[in-house]
C-alpha cells in the first residue's frame, strides 16, 4: 500500500488542529462551575442548530453531510471531555 505524502501531511495537520481546538475548549469549559454539564449543553445546542441546516440541494447528500458533521462533533466532544478532570473533581 502506497502512502500519499501530501495527504498524510494534511491528515497530521488536521489532527494537530483538532487537538489544539479540543484543548482550547476544555480550558473554556473549565471556567464553568460544572464543565461536564456545560459540555453537554454545548453538544445539545450544536445538535439542535445542525438539525435546522441543509447542505446543498440534494436531500440525501445533505443528510449524509449532517450525519458526518454530527459524528465528527461527537468525537471532538469526546476528546474535549477527556481533557477535563473527572466529574465532581473540579
């Protein structure tokens, strides 16, 4: 299997950006009295706003895009939560 160097570099850069953004959000959430609850509220608000958006003219592609975004956000939020102290330890 051949690895495309340019694609690999882009993937690595994207992972670094995702990690740094998750770290920034974890710091922001720590300013809240209950950071885990704040993360859940963030997720619920984002999911609600996402359900009101459409992506392009093709309904099937729009649903696919929304699903992919929702999955990516869930993974991102999981990374953010992993950077927070355990619940009740703030």
